C-alpha cells in the first residue's frame, strides 16, 4: 500500500485547500522528506487527514462524529463552512481515492459527515453507504485502523524509551505500543469467570444448609400423616350430613317456587282472556268482512289500479295541453326577439334565412373595421419607428396637431442642416461621409503622433543619463567574456524577433481598423475611399491573429529564457561587472528604441516633422475633434430631416384611417350593439330548433294519451260488470263498499297472527297450571315435616364443624407438602452443584494457568512472546541498517534490561543503556519498523511517517541517523516523512513540507 496524494480543506489550523502529491516532484526524486513547522502549526494534522479520510478516526480523538466536532471544536477550521479530507492510495486492487466531508447547512447547523470511495480504474464511485467506507478501505488495504496507525506512523520515540525501561515498565510500554492489552484482559476475565463460578456454587451450598435446618423430624411427619387420615374420615362423614340437610331445604324452596309459579300462570290466563275479548271488539268485524271479499281480492285490486291509472292519464293529458300552450308562447317570443335583432319582420318560415343573412352583414362590417385597425397599427408603428431617434413625441390622440408639429420640426431641421453645411463647406452626403472618415483618421494620427513624440522625449532624457553613468564606469570595467557575449547575441536576436512580431501585430491592428470600415459597406452605396458601389470582399477579410499572438508568446518565452541564462552567468562576476553589463545592455536597448522611435515617427507622421513640441500636436487633435462634433451634428440633422419627411405622409394616412374607422363604427352600431354576433345568432337558432322539436313531441304524446284513456275506460267497464254480480250476492251496497272492506294482506295476516298468539297464550297457561298442580303434589309427598328454619340452623352447625376439620386437614397437608418440596429442592441443588463443578473445571484450570485479579500473569507471558517476535523482526531490519548490533532479551544472570549484542566485538553482550544516542536511535528505529512489519503482516507498506524524536540528538548522531534513514529509503523504495522542528534536520533534508502560522491562528502550507 502506498499513499499517492493527500488533499484537504479547512482541517484544524490549515485553512483553505491544500494538496500534497507524492507522485509529482519534488517527492518523485526525493522520497525522504520532512514535515516542519512550529508547535501547533498543524504538522500532526496532516496525519489526521490520512486516518480521517480512510477510517473516520483521528489518533487523538478516536471516531469522529458531528457531536464530537461540535463539542470539542475539532477538525473543522474556525469560521469555515465546510471541511474535506481525501487520500489517494495504490494497493494490490488498483488505485482508489477515499474522501471524508462535512459542512454547515443554510440554517447554521452542522450536517452529518459523508464518506465515499472513487475507483480510478472504472472512474466511478463505489456503491457504498458512508458507514461501509472504513470497512471497504480495510478490505482494499489489508489493514484495519489500529494496524494502519502502527504500520504507517512509526513510534520511534516510544521505542527509544522502551529500550532502556525495566522489565515491568517495559511490559507496560510494549502493551501500549503494540496494542496487545487484550492479554491482560483475558487474564482478568479468567480470574473473574472462576470467581463467579465459585460464588454460584457457594450460594447453592448455603441454600442446602438453610433447607436442612427447616426439615421436620421423621416422628413428627408420621404423627401428621396419622392425624390427617383421622380428620379426613371425620370430614367425609360431616360432608354427607350436610348434603342431606341441603336436599331437604331445597325441597322446601321448590314447593314455594311451584306455588308462586301457579299464581303467575293464573294471572297470565286472566290477562290473555281479557285481551282476546278486547281484540274481538276492535278487529273482529273488519277481519270477518275482509274474509268475505277474499275470493274476489285480485279483481278488486285490479279494478282499483285501473281507476288510479285512468286518473293519472287524465292528469297527464292536462299537463301536455299546458306544455303545448307554453311552447307556442315561447315560439312567439323568440320570433319577436329575432325581428328586433335583424330589424325586420320574421316568421317561422323565414327565421333561419334572415338570421344568417344578418350575421353575415355584421361580420362583414366587423372584418372591415378590424382591417382598418390593423392598418392603423402598422402605419403608427412605422411612423414611430421613423421618429424613434429624432427626439420627437408624436401624439396620436391629436393627429391634426401632430401634423402641424412635424411640419414645424422639418423647417427647423432644414435650417440647422443648411447652416452647418455652409460652415463645413459640404455640398452632398458623400462629402459628409468622406470628411467624417478623414477627420477621425486625422484625430487618431494626431493622438498617436503625440504619444510617439512623448516616447522620443523620454528616451532622449533616459539615454543621456545612461551615457553619463556608462562613461563614468567604463574606465574601470573589463571586457565581458566571450560566452556572455554569445548569450547576449542570442538574447538580442530574440528581442529583435519579438519587436518585429509586435510591429507586425501593430500593422495587423491598423488593418483591422480598415476592416471595420469595410464591414460597414453596403452594395449599391459608394465607398468613401474608392467610390465603387460593388464590395465583393466586404465580409471575407476577417483578422486572423491567433498564430501571431502564439508566435509573440513563444518569442517572449524564449527571450525570457535566454535572459535568465545570461543573468545566471553574470551572477558569477562582481557587482561592478554586473553594473557595467547592465548599463551597456540598457544603453544599447535605448539606442535601438530611440532609432526605432525616430524612424517610425518620420515614416508615420511626416505632417508633424517640423513641429517642435507635443502641445502643438495635441492642439491639432483638439481642432479635429471639434470639427468631428460638427460633422456628427450635421449627420444627426440629415437623419432627422429624412425621418420627418417620411413620417408626414404616414401621419396623413393615419388621419384618413381614423375618419373611415369612425364611419364604420357608426354604421355597425346602428344595426348591432352586442358583443358576439355568432353566439347571439347561434343561441336563437338553437332555441328555435329545440322549441319546434319539443312541440312535435307534445303532439305525439297527446295522441298516445287519448288512446290510453279510451283503453282504461273499456277495461274498467268489463271489470265492474263482473264485480257487480259478486256484490249482488253479498251484504255490500256496491263495489266501492266491497273494496273498502278488503284489507291489505299484510295487515290481515298480522291481525290473524295476533289473535292466534292470544289464544295460544290462554291454552298454554291452562296447561301449565294443570302440570304445576301435579308437580306440587309430588313435592309435598317427598318433603320433610321439619320446619325450614330448623333445617337451616342444623345445616349451619354442620358447616361450622366441617370447616374447622377441613382447615386442620389443609394445614397438615401444607406441612407434609413443604417437607417434600424441601427434600426435592435439596436434591436438585446437589445435582446442580455436581454439574457446575464439572462445567467450571475449565475456568478453575484456566485461572490456575493465566488468571489473577490484575491480569499480570498472562500479560507477562504474552508480552514475552510478542517481544521475542518483535526482536526477531527488529534484528532483520538491523541487518539492513547497521550490521554491528543485534537486540536480545536478558538471560537469568543479567539484569532485566534489554541487551545489545555487538557483532563487531565478538558477540559481546551489553546493556542497551550503555549505547550512544545515535546507536539508540538506530535500534529504536529498527523496533519501530519491526512493529510496522508486525502490524502490516502480508501487506507491503510503502509510505511511512516518523514523528518527533530528533531534538535530543547531537549533530554527529543526527547525521548518522539521517544517513540511516536515507539508506532505509534507498533500499526499500519507501516514501518516508519525518515530522520535526529541528533546524539542522531541516537543512539536511531538501524536500520539505513547511507549515507557517499567521497572526490569526491559521497555518499555510508550502512544499519546497
């Protein structure tokens, strides 16, 4: 794994965006670099960026959350709205960029952080939730957070302390450095597990002792069992007597109940008999009459339905007649409305034709008026367009007054035009254009000549001063070497080429001004320069100066490069030599510029050759500008006069259109004042058609109704003939009487059912009375002669005695049951203790092997193994760095400190405390690298950072240390960063990431 690039924005004191690209210079050729800066400038923040972007962890804070940032003011730079950390790294799976961001929202609250991974091969983001990003980085790199910190950030300073520590202190330091505190926790856990298991067994044994104390003796148990058997027999005898008394009392109660029920049934019979009499009085006769007509019920119902249908048909006839009358009235009103609209008489036969004719007439007038309005708008827009640039306000509400105003404005414009033309001595528009172009060209030439003249004056003054300085120093300067002369020749050549290119550019710019004039030419109009009316190249000669600009840029770059080389050579000479060369070069340039400026002035401004001062040229320019203003005013008056002449006919046409439009409106208002003739005519036509259709429908329904009335009358007549024969054989006066006697079947059925229920109730009560008397006689024969009160008293006495005996039995049963439960509980506990002693055997053995209350026993054993592995890896690293020493654990006859084996002294063993500072650093560095190897396992780490630890080294040891680091970097091709503020180290390492704090507490980053 190798870190390729670190990017971050607003991290701690490092405000703004910063980037460290290890794949570019100077890191590409100098993989050993230093991160320097004063305390608090943000050196360690760069390492924070790496772990934050990969794992959302910072070594000094742990896992980062929104609340962590808010409560501790960490990560996000003060007064900033967002923060970002991004690391690009290369691993076996490819190149990836992992990014962490957080920002403050529009409400001033901190949003939660976001994380993402970008795959450089596919160019896409991995589909991951932010919580999955650290795990994905762990999978890609092959290291988790703790391993990554140990493998990339070398704890050299901690190992320097570790080398000279005593055994106990060394174990604590090794536990801290390697993060192997788990072994101490395992030792404590084994101790606690064994302690917990023993505590549970002891509690159960205590419970057994308590149960044993509560157990009853066997003699007492036997006595309880005998007493229980006797009292249970007595309870059974009393229970039988109680049941006997209960039955006798129940018989007494049953006799009383039967006597009460007999009285109740008799009352029911009496009430039902009275209800039957009442029913016959109210409903007997109507129900009897209903039964008489039941045979002809269907005919009577049919007869009544026919009568109702006939009545409905006659009512419908009346409604149809009323509707026909209303329809005719509506038709009459609609014909009158149509006559009012078209202005002439309208009949039912002519209504459609006259409405359509009237609509076409109105539409024709409206279309004519609309065309006039459109014509008015077009003419008005044309007129306003003509007057837009004249400053004249045209009032369309007063056309006559506006015409008079235009005529007056035309006279004034013509007078001004004539006066200016006479002053300028211009006879035609062509003369005006030619004079305008010549005047503008003259102004431009005069201004350029004034600037050129000023430049010549400045050059003369500077040239005189330079010559005086050069004459003063010429006597003491020697001729420059040939090499410098050659370089100057090259520089001069490039400078001349650049001047030529710039002159060419100026020429192109002058041509461009002519191109602007050419683009304004129009076919059919004379050119002010040549007089031609045909301009075939007016739009084909666009200025193409991209290549020229590129050439000037390249020449400037080449000239600057040549000057730089020349200055580098001249830097080797003394200040006097440099001064002489500078003056000569300056004099040469001034002379060339002077000659060039004079030649250019003579060639470009011959008309000013005899002028002695720049003010005279500027006066000429001012006179020309005054003349150009007069030309511009004349041009404006010409345009204004032309616009007014074009506007007057348009104003007259507007006046005529308004007059005709008013006449049309008057004609239209005379025949129609509505808003929409189409809708008005259509509405009347639709209403007329609907009325006619409805009238035809009423006619048809009237015929059908007459036939229905006739048919119903015939059916009624036939039905009455049959019913009159039936009525003649009954006591009913007529058919109507028979019909009234006929009840609705539901009502008749209800009355029948009601009578049946009353009759049934009477029969049922009489049967119940008979049965109750029979049952009462049987109960009296079975009952006792003893009174009920005496029976109740005897029952109470037996219940009291039974309850007492029953409670005594329950108490004896409780004691016997408790005895059995205690025995069972004691047996269960003994079995559980035996089983737990089997289960806790492993904890007991584990506690004997590794357990103690502080975890020291197993931790010492594990740290001894870790130390052996670490020393093995450290010695492998030492062979690459320095072949003199090996590190070993102390043997029994030595003290408890680590031992350095001096291979150059025949394997002599000596305490590491006797080593020099440089030797100690080499050994501690090898230990740090070994820890990196141990943490990274099978992952190749090509990016390492070594934190502080150089401040106490003397110069010689520091040199030796840096030699060692350079050797390490060269042999392993790793990128190694050293974090330090030691000045001598900064001077030794050329590639540096420098951090500087400003007065506001922010830091800036610079890579050199």
